[in-house]
């Protein structure tokens, strides 16, 4: 069993998504179950709805789980196990509610406990020898106690997590040992992704039009020293990915590289499916989008900024408006032309415009902009919409 344990206290970060992908991928390779554990015991910092948002993101990236639960469901279990450690004298009651025990609380007697109970004075529970906190004054387990307990109860064999949790490993292993857990849990700590500036958020990447397959592809490439192929999907990565090939050093986020990978995935997408992302269900519009992919349009947002003006109503009140309107009227009265050469020849004959000016006006009319691919590359894919485009 492997697990991904996000906290519903904020947006799911790129680093957290990378950890989720790695856990899911290794679970698939080892034919183990993949568990999602929502770590919501820090109630004051939880944000309502973030747990559902996290699950939707995992679904968007096709990271299917076998089970999911919230740590808050196990509150009574944590208390029961903490009390068991007290009874077995593996833990002690401490009246020091600070980070560490500053009094000699380990030597408290039964009479001291009775007196403490009568006084209603607040106390915490700590492990003996290490004095590590396992239960606070409100009966809320520490991160390490809840994490170690849940990993034990779920039978987690391998924990893949961010390097920031490296210092928690010894305490969590000690807790499991004191609870009598006999299985050995392996830990792999992954170096965080860095950036010269602030690391972009996952929400921003999706809003900019980076697709899940490309983001996943890029995150699995980062710090990977044994790449079988540069462009791949998750099912393909399951066949060759090696967790041990990931560098111990922090990789640097490279937006240019992600843009390239995103464009490559869009090129591989089925034409009709690609067109649906712009409100169509037409292979020709998908092919049109791929023409623009060759013009340094790397994201869905960039593609939409090119395709949308083609089908938007044209503004004949701006520069070249008079000439655009004249060409529009000619197109409405013209027969259907299969190829751009014949189409252009007809427009030239009917308008008396010279080639350069004709192409300039026609570009504004057909694309809504003054730049882009050659019209001969665009026309084959919009010719069936020509009356709509030129209106």
C-alpha cells in the first residue's frame, strides 16, 4: 500500500502533485493499492471545500485511488492508542504545554495524576525518553503520532514524500515501534522543485492552458536521470520509470520546457477531441489548432486567442474596415472553392486589389488579426465555415 496525504489548508502545490504522481506510479508498478489520506486534524487551518478540490485534481490527472479517508475520522483511535502507551508506561502526562518538557514531568506519580485531574489543569502526552509530543491539551494528536499511526493501521509499506519531512522519520518510526508494529516501512524523500522566482501554482498552469498529460510528463522528467523517452503518458511511464533514478538535488522549474512538452502533447491529441476544447466537434478545427501550434502557440489559452478571433464577428469600423466589408460581400456571393489559390484568384478579379494588399485585408477578415500562418495553410480548415468567418 502506498499513500498520498495532502492537507486541506490551501491550494495543492506543484510539489505536492509531483509526490502524488510518484506514489500512484510506484503503486501501479508494484501492483499495490493507492490510498488518499486527507490530513485534516489541524482544524483551525483547514479551508472548507479544499478536500473535494484536491480529489477533483487527482481525478483530472487520472490518479485513481483505491480508498480515501480523513484523519478526523480516526480521532478516537489516536486517543485510545495514546492512552495505551500511558498504561504501558511508554508515554507520560506532561503539564508543560510548551514545545518541549521543561519540568521533570516523567517522574509524576499516581497521586500527582489524581491531583492534576482534580485541578483541571491542562496537560499533554509525551513519549518517554524522547519527550516527543503525541497529544495536545485539546486531545488532538501531533502530526507525527497521527501520521505514524495511520501508516501503521493502513499497512503502508513505502512512503514517498517531500524532503521537508525527513526530520519526522525517526520520531514516526519510534512511535510505530512503541505501538508494537513489526513491519518495516521504507521512506523515500524527494527534493523539492525550485524556481528563480516564485514557483507557479497548479491553478495558474491549468488556467493558462497547460493540459494534465503535459504537466504530469514534465514533473516526471524533473531530476530524472534515466529517461526512456521525452514525451510520454502516465501508462507509458509505468512501464519504464525508476524511482531510484530521481536526483537527490532540487530540480529547477523551467516554463519554456513545459511549454514545449505541452505543445507536443497537443499535437498528439485526436483532432476532433482537440477541437472540443474550443467549442467545436470538428476534426478540421483540430487540424487548424495544430497549424497554430507550429507558430509558437504552446497552450490552450494561446490557441484560443488565435482561433476565437477567426469565428468572432468582424469589426468593419476599424482600419481596413471598408475594404474588409467589400471582400466580405464578394465572399458571400462567391461559389465554393476547394483550394485557396482559386479562392484568392476570384477575390482578386472581383475586387481589383493587388496581391499584397489583398492578402493583408483578407488576413484581417479571416483571422481577425494582422499576423499568423500563411492563409493558404489556414484556408483548408475554415473553408466550410467561410461565410461565418467573413461576416
